């Protein structure tokens, strides 16, 4: 159980398992965030990436405070957000683990900012870390986009209700103007 503040200032207990089950109904894309620390590539799987602002061009992501990779990567100051496709589940699983060896057998090349750009991804977003904010058991990182590219057209790798899958757009779908109300 964790506590959450109410409008009247009192605390309410929130069950962490229920929180995870309810929030699991929100489908997210899956990425691998990479950087170079002391000449060695570093990275971790991340499903909390979001477009934050068009002007200036910001993205955000939220590494866990328990992450062993993020403290090393933060010092680099530059990162690459590698957007995974439906056929990269094994790559996702490799980067979702702790420890060394994540890049063993992984095809990559230095991006324009030096951060590892993984081969075969849907897209990459290179960015400079600008801000970090404390957020409970995670850190909110805001990074300014410096370069970006779509690599191929394929279905994305998605995370939903504790599992991985894909998405095929409905016919006639289009931009609905989200976030502009």
C-alpha cells in the first residue's frame, strides 16, 4: 500500500497491485534508451517515453531510481531513443535486464550525437538531457531533440496489461488533433 493525497489534505491508501493493473490498461510503445559512458555503450528498455513539446522539441522518459544504467548514461548528456518494432521483442527483453552484455550481438552504430543507434528499429530520436525531476521511485528526464529519423515502416512493439504485442491501424485512421483542445 502507498498513500496518495486527497483534496481535503487527508491521505488515502492505494494498493500497488491494483495501481499496476489499472495503469496496465494504458498501452505504451517500447523503446531502448542508449548512451555511451567511458567509451562503452549503455542502455535500458523504457516504455515511458512521450513527446513533451514541439517548441522547443522536448521528449521525456522516466527511468526507475533503481536503474543501474541511468546513472552512468546521465553523465553522457546525450541519448538516443530507439523505437522498437513488433519483431524486436528479444532485443527489448535483453535491455530490460540488469547487468553487462546487453550490447553483445546487438547491431548498432554511433548516432550523430555519439549515442548508440540500434539497427532495425522503427525510428530513432537523438536528444540532449536538459532537466531531471524527482518523481517518487522514478526520475522524470526531459531531453531536447537534436536529430530524429524514421528507419522503416513496420508495426510497433507495444506493452499492454503486462504483455507485449503489436498494433495494426484501422482503415481510414488519421490525426485527430490530440492535445490541441
